[in-house]
């Protein structure tokens, strides 16, 4: 569900006044398809940050099945309709583009438009990359992976190269479809992206 606040730790009024707000803009991986709401990586990452003493609210704007085109189409009303106005963004789209074998250049253009719109709102961006399925061939895979590095270079933004790092291809960390992480897989995603979220909040181009 769009604009759902994954922030049980802080009342909305307090979050507006005192805590940074990050919107996690993604697809079913971010939405937490097949796991409980509190097991999706944005919620888990928020709890991990809180445990480290960082008061941060993460809004889960993941939509199952979303492509980069879908993300582009819903960006404005997703942000404008949110209860909290985010100051930072994680963009984690593209996996469904690859699964549908959509052209990497089309994905680039859509993500470019999303990042440009976020920057116009003054929102620092962390771009989370994906990899194409190997059955699409090496050439497609290289072009698809390059989409994210090209965008990071063009916009001078943080890049987390692969959202499913440490999870993809590991049977016990994925559900029966082999695509969507289990609760433990989601926890690993949160753990691995955490330094990048900290860098995003600190205005850095890379984690320490």
C-alpha cells in the first residue's frame, strides 16, 4: 500500500518535527511480498537504525509488480499523498523490467526521470541496482547493470549496486518462487543496505 508509514517507533507529529524521513520507492522486494509488513526491509532497516541511535522514519512505497515506467507514473502522487513529507529517497526499481526483458535504455530513461524529479524536490537519492536474469544473455545483462552505474555517474548520487546482494540465488533465503526473499532474506537486505542509508542521511557519496 502506498504511503504506509513503517514507523511504529515514533508518532507522526514527532517524526515531522524531529526525524528525517526516507521514502523507499520500489517494487515487490521493497513492499515485502509474501512476508509480514514489519518484516519488509524498510521496516527492518528503520529498526536497525533506531538500535544504533538514529531516529529515522522510513516510508514503504513499494508496489508489487511495478516497473520503472509504473514508478515514474506514480511518483508525484505517491509523494504528495504521503502523510509524512520525505526528505530522502531510495529508488529500488528495475527488477520487473528485467524479468519482462524490457530494453535497458527504456529503464534508464524512466529511472532518469524519477531521479530528476526527486532532485528537483531537493531530495538526496540512493539508487539500488538490480541484475538481469542470466537467461537473458550476457550482453543484455551488462547493458542492464550499466543502467545503474550510468545514472549514479550522471546524477552524482549514491549507488548500492545490487539490492539482493547476499540473498539472490540462496534457496533458504527466498520463497518458493525463488525471487522474493523470506523474512530472513529481507533482514539481510536491510543489514547490507544500512551503511548506504547512513551515507544518504549524512550527505555522502559512499558508505564509510
